[in-house]
């Protein structure tokens, strides 16, 4: 169903207001009580707006094809998300102290819950 609406804007509080053409309305701002400025008349598809309001919003961080995708890093042992990245400095210090027996060589992340490195 298409409904025609007038679009008014208050110059004082800068809030937009939409009024149906067929129903009586006041051109005074309900917040500031000053005369509002007429902007335009729109055809509003109420069924489409209701469907959009009831649908789940698209989250680009959950879509692997999106450039905004943020992968969730979990510990492979305990599946905790409390992980931290092992820095270059941490690996260099571990290698200089322990040598090739260091457990941080070739590892990228460390679980802060169970201590696993991978």
C-alpha cells in the first residue's frame, strides 16, 4: 500500500517530521512550537517498510565475502575467544633465551585461558 506523506523540517531543533496527506496535521513543531518548513511530498510504500523493519539487518562483519569481514579467532583446544597475538618482540626474546627449543617459533597466537600456542 502506498501512502503519500508531507515532509516538514523544523529549523530550530532540525528534526524531520512526516505527516500523511489525508489526515489533519499541524505545521508547528511539536517540540519547539515554531512553524516548520515544508520540504517535499513522498510516496511511502508501507508494506515494504514494514518488511524491512521486521527483517534481520545485514552485518558485513559476518559475511566472509565482504571486505569488512572480521574472522573470529578461537583457541583450538578450549575454543575460548580470549586469545592474543604473539608479537615479533616476544618471539625474538624467546628465541634469544631458549634458542631453537623455543615454543614460540612458528606460532602466531596464544590462548590466555589455557596457555596453548598455535
